C-alpha cells in the first residue's frame, strides 16, 4: 500500500513510518516542523529513514499547503500531525489551527481527490477526549478537560462527519500515554529521566498518585498497523498498555534504572491534567487482535537506555 503519514518526523510518526517500510509499504511522510520543540530532534528521528527507497519526505504545513496532489495516490492516511502538550490554554489559536483546521484541509483534499471508498483514514486521537478520568471503554462520556482535548475531539468528530457524509472510511485510534525511545522532550518521563541522569531536581505536578495506563511505543505501532487492515470504518478504538502505574511508582523505576535518587519537588496540579487513565482495550483486542506486550518496568528501562545514549553523545 501507499500510505501518507502526517507528523512523520515526530516521536510516534517516525516509528510508524519505519515499521511500514519494514513491511514493504510505500510511505510519504509529511511534517511542518512547528517549533514547539527543536527541529533537530525531529530531523534525528528521520535519520533511519534517510535513503530508504520506499520513503519520501515532504515538508509541508497542513494548514496552508496544497494537499490534493499529496493525497491523490495514497491508499491510507495515518493522521498523527497535531499540537500536543499542556500549552493549549495559552496557545489556543495555534492548537485550533493545527489540530482542527489542518485536519479539515486534509479531509477536504481527500474529498477533492475522489474515489474515497478505496481509501482509509486513520485519525489519531487521544485519551484526553475522555477528560480527567479516562478508565472506561469507547462508549464512555467524552468530556475533555483542556483545549487540547477539545481540539482533538473536534478533529475526531470532523473525520467521522466525512465518513458519514461522503463515505470516507474513517477509524479513530485513541492513544493512551505513549512512551519509549524518542519520546518528546516536553513529556513527563523524558523530563524525569533527563533530570535524574544529570542529577537535577524534578518537579511533580500534584501528589504523584495520578496514574496512567502507559503504552509502550512498540505496542502503539503494532495496534496502529492492525487497524489498517482490521479496523471497522466509523469506529473508535482505545490503544493502551493495560497496566496502571502511578507517577511516583514510575519515578521509582527510573531511579532504579539510573541508580539515582530523585530530588522531588511537588507543586500544584495543572489545570486540565488527567488524574487517572487506563484504557479498556476489550474492543481493540476482539476486533483488531491487539495485545500490548511491554509493561512499565521494561519499557521505562528501554527509554532510560536510549536517553543515556543521548546524554553520552552530548558529553
């Protein structure tokens, strides 16, 4: 298949692109390098794709670039490109333009390209659509508690509107707290590991007893690829790790892996932060054959090893 991956230079997008290439798909990767973290990190993510005959990279912004020719020959679009993180309260317009307008322009380009029935659109969504307590199945109430979650829910519903109105086969995947090598530098585990490797203090928002059903990157990629062939159009699927862990417990694993004791500073919780997440993956297990395999102790140690290698290159 010929597959368009938006956000291909990001943490998850680069992993998915590599896996697709390994399985003999042709991939067009798109990224705008929006600078909410350094461009050099994204360029490094793409390094293993350099020179791959089945991979073509296009630097383009979904908000204002011509997209019809880009999507014309694609059988599948995996739409990962989005603004993430806690800055959505202060940068609302940026989140709306990237997460909603960019999605609408991509969907409209597919409509203009025609032959929608033969294509498949994988909208990458998030557990944040459920709100501060995300521990149910896909029929749980959708109550996002931050502008980020609201924009992601809007993008998801927009894609489903194109499915209902124009027959575009759309599948939504709601990711739960993805971690592992190449995790974005603004994400909690990356920050904690980097700080412990440098013997720097860490800041914990809240009491540290908030819990996550973290999903290791390899499991996330496996679930996404299963959705390409097994997902049902018009359906949403939770993709999670299946094992809850508190932030305090995760820090203890990181301490053990780094042989360092964290200097912890607890402060007030941030507005809109999720308190508990744990994906009910019954639907993905039954319909996609999805089965997460990596639990937090193994996955966090793998991320520590990767970040230690980064620190070694900087020294």
